């Protein structure tokens, strides 16, 4: 792709580094920004800069937050005795959109995947285990995607907290095997949360 401007080429190359954005799409986006009032582009730039510099991770559940403790963890109306374990913030958003879950979350930041060099120490598993052992948690819901990595991570955490007496469950398999939570429709995901099953039962089915 030939460019008449080095500045245009630089902007397109940077935009094309975003997931799912190829060079042609990046060019369309950059040209769209150039057609907008300069003030609009400045608003976008400032929003991105503020997000990058000021965004925090909740010190309790590890989701993205504007403050030290996110609005879900600090909400007294939520059931703090029930923890839903998810892979990342996109899963929190997906489950929240169902409006069916009233507990709190714990974001692992990924899944155990030896082939990718990701072990338990690279994830927020230790803090979850500590939370289960030291606070009044009654149930842990495993809501990771139904892939080999997701099942491995579920089982690892289950073994870590098995002796605590805390109830463990997993979302019902209304979510197809291999599917990611963020792509599930809200009705299916909501029903999977409501009709969750004991985690031990999922082990018998494998």
C-alpha cells in the first residue's frame, strides 16, 4: 500500500496493530478521523490517554476500574458470599449484561496453558484461594470457557479449595463446548448462570 504522506502511513500502521484491524480498515478509520472536526479527534485522543494513564485494576477482584475497589466489589447490595470466577473483564461485562448474577467476581487474567507458558503463578489464583480461605465465601462459580485450558484451570482451583467446605459450581453447558463467554447471547448465558451445577458433577461427565 503506497501512501502520499508519511504522517498518514504512520497513523495507518499504528491503527492496524489493533486486533481485527487490517491495513485497509485502518486506512478507512484514519481517513474518517481526518474528515471529522479537529476537536472530535482531540476528544478521542484525550479519552485514550486518560484511560491508559488512569485506569486501575480493582484490588479485590482484579477487574478494570477507575478507583482502587470497583463499583461491583464496593456495592453493599451485591452478595459478597458468592464469587464468580472468570477469565477477563469481557466476561464480567457479558455476565453483567444478563442481569441474572448478584454476587461478585474474581478475574483470573487468563487460563492455565502450559503450551503458551502460562502457569498458575501468572494468574490471580493465589488471591482467590486466599479470599476463599479467609473470608465468608459460601460458593465459588466457575465461569471459564469450556475449553481444555478452561477445564484445566477450573480443576486446578477446585483442588486448591476442595478442603475448605465452600460450595463449588460451574455454569450449565448451555454454552457450547469450546465457546468463549463473551460471544454467548445474554439469554443463554443468563440461564447458564441460573442453572449452574455442582462442579463435582461436571467432573463425572468428563
